[in-house]
């Protein structure tokens, strides 16, 4: 039985361990080899965590629990040492040294072979294990092996658990071949030899720790809950399941030895790691931190109600997913062994809590259910942006049915837990001046192009008695001074008398559109039509709006097809995407829907869009993508948006014009490794041009003035300058004084960034 299960485990991991990607990346082979050695050591740590029980029982009798407990005390002390003293993990040889110490503790117990030796040796073993585990995990996360961090975490979790479950079986088998002192002696020698070999390998120094990491700082940070709460829940349930299984599960599975049940759980755990890792390649993990604990609550309740052990095995599968996600959050946040040690010290007590609840038998389930309900209860009190939920479509995000009753979303002024790092964001840009070295005069004068990009034009509350909004003369002159101005029309035009407008189904009056975008002469020439409100008035409403704009001189309606506009002697190419449509049952061939997460997780989509972008590049001097993306009411963009922008920039997009947040966000200049331009610009969100939302932040917008100049290598970004404005009580869009916009005030607080 055991051999069959072991073969199944090996086969299940074969595609990962021997994937083609590893063969095709010779520069990573050394890292792969080191990772395999580290995983072997992780397996041995799992074996000794549990397998030592039988040796202690044989050697110490009634004092075995004391020695076993001292191991966990030592483990905690070792991890605290890594946290308190950064020098304990400052060099690459620190980690192998701790593994040698771990092996030395086994040799010490083998040579002493008495009560005092085992008690002291077990404490030393725990200390060395606590010192070794944080850098072991940290190295596995940072090594370039097995494709990506998620796969490495899945391997680490699975192999350690496999060692933990097989530990008693392996130790009992070895004791049949030789006395237990010799088992300890040989095991200690193996640890020492492998660690000495690892010390000689060219492993890089560990990343520098955060010198200011502290519990106070951790609790003060905006994403402390997301950093390790999922892992706390996973460890709490793990402690409960292990103890409950050992003490009670055989009552519900008559005829099955405990060893087979535990091994079955380990197989399920490994399968859960594999499935979760593969599912998350294609789908983002958003919301699972809330949904998975709720699902586990349901399964626990079903088990209590029916006493059918199958629910426990199903629960074990989803618990494995929770462990993976918690460890992934944990590993991505814990950028050094020191941070890992702090988080481990904070989360490990959850296993003790879970084991304590298991002592109450089935009644302890309700304590675990209460613990697993915490993320959902917390989510109810968060802003919709925190749960990544839109305000009015129940199928977009978690707990959105509750958020439906929140008629207005307040702006999220602090960065979300997945926000782009402050260091990458800007409010102003001016290209560095060329060096003063002598050079030949250009044969022709460089061409200069001035673009103006703005945000969402949403239908404001309007009646026949309400004055139309217009432009302040200073802003109108600014717009007219540019070669081309663009806006996002977040609504079909109200051209059909049968059009029915509401809070969520938009229709903008023709009079208001012409007052802001121009009538006889286009003030804003490029009008983006690809957004989540494009089809609010059906396919007919979209076509009527597009045809109206096509018939007006100077207007260029923009959809997902390439639109070429000639300005300043240059061919400018534009195309548009939207993350989705509110009327998802309506489709239009000229409106392409794409979410950044889908692009990042799908090689087929990447291949398709790379070919499309490269084809577009052949036809134009500048390629601009208008993308309705991201989350509403956020002042800072997410890392998913940044990753998608970087991919698009390397594919050939010169400028990404973003909208949808309804708040002005900073921009980013990305130095392209290739492409026509030397750098690419991403305007993450241009805020609102005019809005039907309530609140001062929603009535502020920006006109991004972008100046480009031709050069021998293509167009070069010269300046990016914001002109902030707000809709005032006089129904004018008027300039804001320097430093008075919501974004500038927030940047002063969070970024210390210069304003205009």
C-alpha cells in the first residue's frame, strides 16, 4: 500500500521535476540542482519532526513528551534568533552551518545515548532547525528553479509534509535494520556531508533583510492582515486535523490503520498543492483568502452533521489549497529569512491552538469554524476595493451582494496590498538633457508632437433646467494648443429618443458632449468608445454613437480596431480594450474584452496580442493603447496592471492610456529593452473629466500633456506634465491650484514626490 502511494506521488510530480522548461534553460541548471538538495533537506526535516517519536519512546519512556516539547521550544528560539540578529543570516555559508549543527545534534544524542543527552540534544536539534528553516525557505523562494515561485512553494510544502507523514514509517524501518543510536549517527553524518557540499556550492548571499522590520511596523502597515492571516488559518486547521486524526478519525474509518489514513491525507495534500499551483497559473487567486475558509467551514459542518469521513478527506484537499495560498502570500511578502522568521513565530502558535481545540473532539470543530470565519467577517467591514469587488455586479467580486447596498464607494486613498511600489510612480517627467559632446547637426528639424489625454466623461445629473458644464478659458486654450486631444466617452450618446438612462446604464446628452468635446470643430478629436458602459444602450446605441462621430469632421471614434491619425507629419496608431462590459450578454465584434490578469496568465493570449501589436507597429510611428482597466476608486495602480504594462511595452506599445478608476493615478515611465521608442509611458488612470459620482475626489480630473520628439531611433518622450482641474459650482471645469489635487496631497504624504 505504501509503495503504491509513493509511486503515485512521484508520478504526480514528474511533469514538474522533468519539464521541458528546465532542459531549455541551461543557465538555471545549477539553481535547479541546489533546489533539489534543499528539498531533500526539507524532506529530512519533516522525517525527523515526526519520526523521532518512536525513538524517544524507546529511549526515554515517560520523559519522551518533555524531549519532544523541547524540540518545538528550540524551533521557536532558533527562529527568534534569526529575527533578532540579522547577522545570523548575512552570508551564504550561514545556512549550511546550521544544517551541520542539526546533524551534530543527532550525532551528540547517538554518542550520549542517555536521558540527559536526549533532552539536551533534542533542544539543540530544535534550535538548529529553527535557525535553518527560514533561510532554507528563503533560498527556495529566490532560486531560479522549477519555473516560478508558486511551483517551488508547492514542492516545499508537499515534500516537507510527505517527510512528516512518512517519518514514523521510515524510522521504524531503519530500526529493523540497525539500533537506533546508529540510525541517529548515520543521519547526522548525512546532514553534515550534504551541508558541507552545499557550503562549497556558489550559492549567492541572501537578500539583505529589512533592518526596520518589527511587530510594531508590521501591524502599522496597511496589508499586515493579508501578509499572514491565511497562513495562520491554515496552520490552525493543520494542528486540528493532525491531532483530531490521531485521536478520533479511526472511529469513523473502522478497519483502516492510522498509518494508512495519515498517508492518504499526505497524498491528498500533495494533490491539492499540484492542483492549486496549476489552477493559479490560469486564474488569479483574488478572493480565495475569503472563499476557501468559508468552504472549509461548510465541510466541517457537514462532517459534524453526517459523521461521514469523506468530508474530512475533501476538506484536506481544500486545506492544502489554503496552505499553498497562505504560503504564497507569505513567501512573496517575506523577502528575507528574518521576515520569514518573524511571521513564523507569529503564525506557529495557531498549530498549538488547533491541536488544543482537537482535544475537545467534535465539539472543537466550532472553534475552528469561528477562526475560519474571521476573513469573511472582516471583509464585510472593508471598502469594496479591499475585497476587489465592484459595486453593483454581484458576480465580479466576493461579498458583492453586501456591497450592493453601499450606494457610494469612498475613494481608497492609501495603497491596496497589491499596489505598485511608490518608487516606480511619477507625477512629472522631463527627459534628461543631451550631453554637451560635439555632434553633427541633424539634416532635418526634429518633429515635435503634443498629445493631451484625459479621463472619463460620464453623464452628470442633468435636466432641462440644469446648466451645461463647460471649460474654463485657460484650460480651453491649453487643449487647443495640442496636436491631438483624447477623452474616454463612458457612455453612449443619447441619440435615440427611446434611450433609457439610469445610475448604472449611461446615456450622455448630445448637448453636454458638444459643450465639452466640441461641436462644429473638435476640441477632443480622439473619442474612446471601448469601456464597460459601451453597450449600455445596446448594440444600436453603440453604432449610433460611432456613426455620429464618424460623420463629424475632426472626430475619430476609437474601438478595438487600429485607428490611424496623422499629426505633425507622423502616423499615430490607436486601439482600445476594456476589462469587461456591464451588459456582458451583449457582444460587438469591434469591442475586445481583456483583463490584465488574463493576459498575464495565458500564453495563447500573449502570442495573439504580440503578433497583433507587431503588425500594428509596422504601420505607425507611435502606437497607443487605450485600456479601460483596473479597479474603481483607487488612487494607486495594482502590480497586475504594472506587469501587463511592462509586457505590452516590450511587445511594442509606446503609450498606454488607462482609465476606469475615476481617480487620477500617478504614471510610470518604463525603459524598454527593445522597441521603436527608448521608453514607454503608462498613464494608469486619468480620473474623471465629468462624473455622476458624489464626492470631491470624483470631480477632479487631469489633462496629461505629453510631448514627444522624433530622433534617429524613433520618437522620444520629452515631457509628461499634469494639469489638474475640478468641476466647480459654476459648472466650469477650472484649473486647480498647484498641490491641491487629491493625488498631489496623497503623494506628499506617501511618496514625498514633487508636484508640478
